[in-house]
C-alpha cells in the first residue's frame, strides 16, 4: 500500500459567489417602500498552508478533487448572504506548486506559509446597493461570480540541510539511524529505502536535518531506478554527502567509480554544482573495507574532497563527521541573505491604460473586447432581465468600450464578443443602446432592448408611415 507520495495533480475549485437579491420593501400603507435586496455572500477560497506535521501528499493522491463552499444568496429586508467557508489544505514543508505547463506558482517553505490556489467568487450586489438618483428602484440584481477552478501539480522537495546520496545498500539508512533518532527500514538487499527519510542531528549548539535519499544507479537522472522520483529531494540541501561502500561484494564495482557515476547523474540532473561535497567511506569495521579505504583515500583527497572513515555498525568516526557537517551547515546558513521586512510595492497603472482592449478577430468576424472589468461585468449580468442588460450597456459605455469600438471601425450590427474565445458573450452591436437610464421602462424592462430592426426594414417602415399620413390627409374632409 502506498504510504508516501511526493507528487500529485490536484483539481481545486473555489466557491461561487451568491447572487444578489432584487426585492422591494412592502408593508402596510407602504406598498413600494424602496429596494431592499441584500448582497450575495463571497465564495470560499482554496488555501494551501504549510504544516510541518504533514510529511506526505498521500491524502491528495486518494482525493484529488477539492472544492470550497459557495456563498449564500442575498435576501429581502437588506439581508446579505453568508460567505462561503475557505478550504484550507495542509501541505508538507517544501511543497512546490506548479501549473499544468510546469510553471512554478509558489514555493512553500516554512511553517504557516500560505498560497491561495483558488480565489472565491465575489457575491453579487442586491438592488438596494444598485439604487441611485437616476435608478431609484432597480428591478434586477447582479449575479455572483463563479469561483476560480484550476488544475495544479504539487511536488514535495524535502527541506533538509544534509543529503546522503549513493548506490543502493551503501549504508545510508544505517548511517542516518545512528546519527539521528530516525528509524528507517534496514536490510541486506538493494532498494530497501523506497522513500526519503529525515532525521534531526544535534552537534554541539548546531541542530540540523539530514535526509537519506533512496539509492541512485546509472541513468537515475533519466528515470532509471528510483532516482528521478527522488533526486528533487536533494535540491534544497546545503551539503551533499557521498556514502561509499568500501566492502561491496560486487566484483565489478569500486568506491571511486561509484563516486564518479553518482556525480555524473547529479550533473545531468542540474542545479547542484555549487553544493559542497563530503565523502564518507562506510563499513571500515570490516578488514577488507578498511584496506580499501586506505587505498582510495589519498586519491579522493587529491580531488579536493574532505574524507571521513566511518562504520555505522561499530559507530566509528561518527562524532567527527557530525561536527564537520554542523560546521558546513552553519557556514551555509550564515551566508544566506537575511530576510528583509516586507515592503509594500505600488505599481500605478499607466495613464493611457483603459483597462481593456478591443481587437478584430478575422476568423470569427467579431470585435473582441478583453479586460478584467468588462468580463467580470458580463459574468454578473442576468441576461434574462432586460434592465440588467441595459445596466451592463451603461457600465460598458462609461468605461469607454463604445468609443473604442468606433475607433476600431465597428458599425451598427457588427458582432462584438466580450471574453475569451472559449467563454465569450456575443451580441450585435447597436450604439443606440448606450443611452442611459432615461430609457428605462417598467421594472425589469429597458426600451433599448427591444428587438432591433434592420436598416432596410426601418426605412420601409418610415416610408409606410409617411404614405399613411399622406393618405389620411388626402382623405380628410372637414365638411
């Protein structure tokens, strides 16, 4: 049964905003007491939070679909809808959030670090909030916005100061078990370690973490063995420790060749060239192991490696190794730049930024309007209510959409699409629609939304009206 998962695809959906309410206050002797429709509640967010008590992404492997609750709709008597509850998802320290294309969205390191993976939709305004001096009793309300839905990938990169790397059965698990309180599985066959193990080591006044990475083999950086799955767990470490088996029973292997092969895999994986290296010659309690260690140590030191001879079983050389690692970790921590206090960065919009764009789509033969405000206003509009559509027209007119359409060459009857190609609202543009609230009829109606007639039809109707008027005049006889 799978107990450790370090990469999952997660489908998150934030809550939808509640719809606003269109209501008129009514009581005895006050049949039309004014609009009193409340606003809809905000949809809940989906938030990722680092929790150091969580060590795996297993929960999201079994349940990859997560959704926050929706906001409640508004009601009469100025009652606003209840906000949806945020959905908090606890993730391990060191979780990287990516989109489906592999772009990094967030790198979550440190207890309590948060990232909003899905933004909840805004609640729609009720007609009480929409009333104004010109529109005293709106017969409509705004719809709640849908919550953000997206597919993300979570990758766990272990946060450790020291990473033990080497061939399978080199003794990495045994070494971490004696340096720390970690209790990994230990056996006399390859690939005993199937998941990274973390341990905490105390050396003097320095406390650091050490990770045992599953054994690497030639081709690990291309996916052979378990290497590709777990090489990312060494990316955050401050120092790499090569654990070499000086008592291997395989006749075609020797510690120096093992070191060269592992270094080549690390080089091909990339991003680890600047990490200091230490070589640990393990299993020197065995006579043949000590003899081989004496033979290869001068060559390794000539290459510039700091070499330690240890035995996890006999507990030889562990104190020297532990304090040496503490010194390197301390230097790495001291060299990191101190975190500065959070500064507020203000990025004012350009003076000529209209907040939207108007382009002509030759393939669809429509003028396409893109922008945060126009697209949000379209999502909030109830197209079954003519007054709501007229209100949308007024908002677009005030934003300057009509002027930009005229500059782009649009004419009456041309198609206009607001939004992306996949989810756009398309309509035939009529400049006369942008006339203001004086065109309102009864509640829920707007004279501008009467079915427009083609130009030729309007011309024929005018000619027919003139003929009728002339005929009535000719037939008029006062005597």
